[in-house]
């Protein structure tokens, strides 16, 4: 009875703490603001909004009205909102497109989606007659509004160009409007889908410092117009590459308060067509850098099987950790903890939703197929609004391949990188959920490794125990971190091509013109070592096979080893192919390139020995006699190796060979080359 009561208390606490984490239609509308990496309400509770989009033009409104019929447009789109709410969609924001249908000069032959046909007087007129009334109607229903400007970016932009001036004009008008300026329920998305910008290097592109340095200037000039008008509305800044590229923003952030970033995600983007791990890895490269410091809003996203022809994105829901788009998208954004998102599926389709599965024998349709976004999102939005209060009866932690992590087996991590995990809860009624985003993570050695929703991160070589807790239950994961583990699960085999690594034979198979090796998501500092040494079991490799060290977009020269079984890289003299020195204190990847074939890797290590030999610790075989718990202390150094549990008694010997030992009530596991952990 006592155990059940304690478990119930944990569940109730989790339930109470999550009540205001997500917004939904019908909830109070406190004023939102940006605080660190989160969107928060007036009580500093984290808010992640869920919503839909509307575009006000005959084309996107099924030609239900025409000929600049203001009343027809308002009546139709208000009716759609009413129908969605009647269907019990838990919507908390709407993306409002101020479509150029209203602001373009009729009959203009310029770029419809751009500035060439823009008529300022028409825009001001219909801002008052169409866009502001629709924003007010949404707010009256308990729905926040995100306004986006008419049209889309041209394919190439540059600081101060015509489109830059156009956006400053549009936002100058909008941010000065008395019903929008400082309206606590209205936010602004600065633009739609910039692709390439002219960088400080004189070339167009969508990634790299040169491009983001100028993107910061471009977007900052728009922000300054809005703030100069005295408007402190929350702003959502788009990235490059159709709103998929954000890695340069941390170095060149938009300055000011109430700033977030608006991204787009469709099936196939961020490697999502290749399953969860690729999707997560590409998200980590492109979005996570800015999501670590600012809130994110997904302003375009949907999916459904192509056969329905009813969504912009073509894919299926799939399963968490496996193939498919929808389930992995939800899992990734939930784990980020600061992502608001919407369904970009046409509002008229969402308005037709009925919460009823197909009858026995009936074929699924777009709106009730679990592999399409409406059915899943409808129920997910309800779960966000009303989280389960059932007790948890079982807690499991799975590895990146969805296999349970055994209690008695250490998990290998790559130093400077992340390992993806899944926390799986079974509830009292038998249903199962992945609760990685809801669990808590505690490390007993945070300098070596830490846990966060859906991942374990290794900071430096060593060992740690990470306790994962949810619903009153705990799971402890023992981890060992090293810089170049020869394990497939710790290597990046998808740098380019379908490459494989055999853990038993240490054979790396590289597809033709493929790339594989080690990626360090957080960067790894190896500048304190003299040499990086790779030893190979064979040496008949295709001509040109080489290794590169990378620091972000900066690559070292080629390192080759044809005809040899060993490659020694002088880490104190790393240079690019142009002869520019690289200090290896933030290496993001070590990659092997080949025209194709098998490479047997016997060993990879870092060393400070002048002859480039491996640094090892002498270990002798001894017997440990049984001792009491009082004889155990926490830390001791044996022949230069850190041992976390040992015996205090002076007569005990501490050199250990590989194996598992029990010292009192402590289990000590000894790994290869004298690495210890308990």
C-alpha cells in the first residue's frame, strides 16, 4: 500500500508540473515572452504551442470567394476556425499569411510572391480589412497569432537588396499598427524561406560563417525597424536553405529581446527519409545549435502517404526510432523541449476531421489513417493538453537500435559526441510511451558524461553512472567514454554512402567514394596530445584513400598510408591543404575517404610518447579478498588510472586484470588497457 501511494504521488506531481507546459485552444492566454531558450508565460512556465495555418486567397480557399470579396474571405476562414474548434482540435496558435493577393497591383506581371508588384496603399487597406480582423477573431477564440509577410524570398538575396527594403517597409507598417503593436497575442515571422545569401566571401550559399555573418545583418535590419517602432512583439527569424539551415546563428545571433527562430521541416528534409538516427543527427547539425540557446517554431510541416494527395509532405508516421517521418519528428521536437509546431495541411481538411476510426472492413482515408498527420496530430495535441495520470509499472532504456540496454553491460560512448537512447514507460493500463522528454537524468560524474532527453553526451574519456528517472522508477546506465571506439554504434558510418563496420573483425567497409569515421557533435579537444595513431591490419587500399581531421567546415590536408600498416598524425602540426594551421582543440570529425573497399582497423589511439607508441598502464593479476563496506572509499589512483571503488586496507593490492570484481558491496568492472569503472 505504501509503495502504491508513493508511486501515485510521483504521478500526480508529474501531472501537476506539466499542466502549463503546453498551450492549447481554450486555455487562458497569458502574455508570452522569450526567456533563454524557451517561450514562457507570465508565470515563467514553459509554453510550446501547437497550431495550424491559414492563407487568405481564393486559390488557397478552394475558390469559396473571389474578386477581393472581403466579407466572403472573412466568413469562410472564420467558419473554418469554428469547425476546427467544434471538432475539438487543441489548437493554440495560427500562422496568418498576409497573402500578396491583397497587396499586389492587379494585373502586375512582376514576381507575384515578391516585392515587384507590392502596392503599399492596398496593403494598408487590406491589413485593416482582412488581416487584423482575422487576427482578432483567432485571439477571441484563445489562439495566438503569428503573422508572416506577403510572399516568399527570391532565390538569392543580399544585404540591403530590394527584398530587404521591402520587408523593412512591410514590418514598419505592421509594427506601427495600433491593434498589432505590442499586442501580447500577436507574433511576427520575418519572412518565408530564404534560400541563398551573398556572403562576405563574395559567393552565394546557405551555410558557413560568411553567409551567416551577412544573414545576421539582413535580419537585424528588419528587427531594428520593428523595435524602432517601439514594438516588442515576439519575432521568429527564418534561416537559410528554405528555413533548414541554422548552424551559423549562434556565432551570428540576432540581437535583442523576444527573439526566436522559425524553421520548416518536411519529409525527406534533415535526412528524415533515412530513418530516425540520420534525422536526429542532421537536426543536431542544422537546428540544435540555435535550439540550445533560443526557442524554435516550426511554421511549415505535415506528412501523409502520397496516395491521398492531401498534404504537402509525402511520407508516413512510422515508429519512434525507426523509419517514417511523423513519429520521429514528434520525438525529436519533444526531446528538444522548446519547439512549437503546426500542421501546414490545408485548414479546410482539418476542419472536416471526425474523431472516429474506420469501421471494421472499411479502408482508411486521409483523415483517419494513423500513417497520416491529421489523426496522429489530433490525438497528440489532446495528450499535450491532458497528459496521462496513470501509474508507471515498468521503465526501460533502449539503445539507438531500440534494443534494451542490459544492466550488467557498460554502454560505450564516443568522447565529444552524443549517443541516442529511448526511455520507454509501460503504464498501469498496459499502454506504452516513449518518455525521454519527460524523464530526468543525473550523472555521478558530469565531467565525463551527462544525460539529457533522448541522449547521453560524453565530455572526456572516463566512466560514469547515469540515473534515468520517470514516474517514480529509476534505471542506472553505466557508461565508458573514449575518443575513438572501434564499435559501429559509436562511429559515423553515414558521412557519405552506405558504409558498415564489423565489431568483431574491425573491418570498415566503405562504399565507392564513401566517407566514414568518427563525428563529435560537441567537438573534442585533442590538442594536448602529440600524435593520433591508426594501426591497420591490411594495406592494399585503393589509390587516394585518406584521412581528414575536421573542425566544422575547416578540413585538414589529406593523410595517406598506402603500403603501410600504420598512420601517425602529428597533432602539433595540423594544416589545411592550403597550409593554414589548425589547432585541434575542437575537432568535429575524423573521416576516412576511399574509392571503395575494406579497411581493417586494429587500433586507434592518442599518445604523448615520442615514439608514438601507445600509453598503457601496468596491470597485474591479483585476488581481492572480501572486505566490509566500511573499507571502501570513493576515489583512488592506481598506476595513474582512476579507480572509483577500492579497499582502504593497506595490505590489499589494487592492480586488476580485465574482469568483474566484487569488493564488499561494490562491483568494479575493469576494461581493456586499464580503464576502470564501477
